[in-house]
C-alpha cells in the first residue's frame, strides 16, 4: 500500500492554483482582512501557490525560495485577531466550495488543517467596538 500525500489527493498544483485564485479576491474584498493584505495580490498569490504544496506534503517550493516557512513568525507584524482568523476561514471555506474541494474527504482534511493553522496565527485580541 503506497502513501499519497494530501497534495496529491486534492489534485496537486492545479487544485492549489484554483483555490488561490478563488480565495484571494475574497480576502481583498473583506473589510476585516483587507488591511492585512496590502500590496500586490499577484505576489501574495505566488507565495501561497508555493507554500500550500509544501504544507500538504508536496514539493517544498516555498522553502527553496524563502527558507523555512516559520508562518507564525512571518505573521507577527500583522494584527491577527480571533475575528480575523474566522473571516480568513470563511473566505477559505467559500473558495473550497467554489472549486468543489469541500466535496472530497481530502478537502475536508485540508480544511481541518487550515482551521488549526488559523488558530495558531492569532496574536492579538479582538478590539471592542
């Protein structure tokens, strides 16, 4: 019995590209998240297209160019609140739905992992309105 990576199970780079293209327009349009994602969307998408394969057991494209992901450390300059983590997950869930990734067992495992990551990235409290 051979082991398939989650990267392979979800459909590899083609699926990653579709997900990234479905996800980032939602992030840039979200009033909670947009302030965290200033700058060139195409460059952010490029990095995500490199990071997600590595995150899912595929090629280590991100590390080859940028070194170890150290995602928690890389996100420290940004105010990631519980509310923003939930908005990020909502955008991701919508993107999963758009490309049909939510309909697969591997997609469910992938989303569960992202849910864990979102919690780990929180580094600030929600502000009271």
